[in-house]
């Protein structure tokens, strides 16, 4: 399983995202640029330039026509995927930590962080006709969630609720029309660093600085599975088909990396059996903590982005698909 090394960023990766078909991979980092790549060969398709701060988050809609990015420059930008044109730039009081298109692509969720006396906001914008009409600057819903800071968020099935991961290790269901908390559950001891939904959005996986990843049912927020590692985790993803695996990654804190070798730092993607909660393998390669992991929608490859500024795309060998885990 030889990786394809994507060198298009000058600073550490913050998020990578496949489109629905999996032929495109989008990456963002602290160097102000969004990159688009062909996932099968690692060729760079283009860049989206306009941010003036670190870009924390990115998402692409299901038809691969629109891209949204959120940055530390206090803006979220909507892009035309095909030509790189910025269709809309929303300005906020603080940095944008999370953006995501809804399941039907009509809405976009934007979460900003609390800072300098400004409260955190959770805003929802209508982008249904954004390629033909001017996109509104005003959100259709604007909430100020109370309690611990929201670090990660995602849409639930049919846009019925928003699943949020918070700084105190809890997850919450939020009503997207009222902004009220429907339910909460403290599942981790430390900050949630990632939250990724399953393909049908009935369950999701979380990663945390407390060195564990957990699979939870969306409706009840009940913990179904736990994967405990020996290093702080920054990302976790669910394999959609072929194998019942989850992939988690992280590593020693970036500030301490200069004092350790890459092996001691535990900069590996770890494969765990989703049902049996046992580790089945590791993939090395990064020279710093792994910040983000994404799995191809057809389950035939995965990509990881690290503090070292590289994206590594791994296409699985044939024997991966016939692998049987021995109990």
C-alpha cells in the first residue's frame, strides 16, 4: 500500500474532505489556501485563494458544485468548485471553527468560537440557489449556544437536528430551528477534536484528547463502542463499506514534537475493528501529529493530513478486501 504524497501546503493540515463520488479531495491548512486534488493520482486540480488567516474547516456539497471554507480571519467563504470563483464571503466577529452543508445541500451550518467578549454563534444560511442568485448575508437562524464551547458539529439525518461536540467532552443534539439543546451526554474526559457521521447518519464517531474514540447512536447519544489508545486523538473516521473498520489518528502534542522521534510520537493511523473494538493494524508515514483523516466514499482508499504539511493518500491493496479478522 504505497502512499501518494500531496505537497501543496506550507503549514500544518487542519481538514481534508472527499466529495460524494470520491474523485476529488479538498484540503485546508494554516497557510490560507484551499487545495483541490484528483484523489486517484494526487494531481492538483486547483486552489481557492482569498482567506488571510488559517483555514480550520472545509466542506463540499453532494453535487460537487459548491465548496465552503471557514477561517481564523473571521470569514466563511462559498466557492464555485469548477472555476474557483468566490460566490459569497460572510463576516463574523470571531474565527469560524466548523462549516457543513446539510444533507439536501440547501442549508449550510457555520459555527464560530467565543472570543474577546463575543459569544459563540451557530448560524444557518440558505444557499439553495447560490449559483444563480445572490446569496443572503443574513442567516435564517442565528443562535448563541450556552455552556461549553462547541468544537465540532455536523447535521443529523434529514436536517432534524445538529450534533455538536464540545470542549468539556460532551456531545449534544441541538434543534436547528430553535437552537435549544434536545439532549446532552458527557462521553469524553477532554475536548472533542473530531466528529464524523456514518453514511446514513444514524450513528457517528468522535475523537478526543483523552486518547479515545467512541461510536455513538445519533438519536439517543448512547455510546455503542469505545476505542482506547495511548496517544491524544485528533481525528476518527468510519469505513463505509468492504470492512467493518474505523480509522483513528493523532499523536503527541505539536509543541513537544521536536523532542521525540516520529516513532515515539505515535504518528500513525490506527485501524480498529468497529464491532469487536480491537486494533488490527497501523499505517505510519507522517513526521508529526495526524490532524485529520478522511475515507473514500467507496472504502477503497483513505487520506490523512498531518502537522508536517503533507496529505498522504493510501489506496488499499487487493488483499485488504479479503482480510478476515480472526477471533
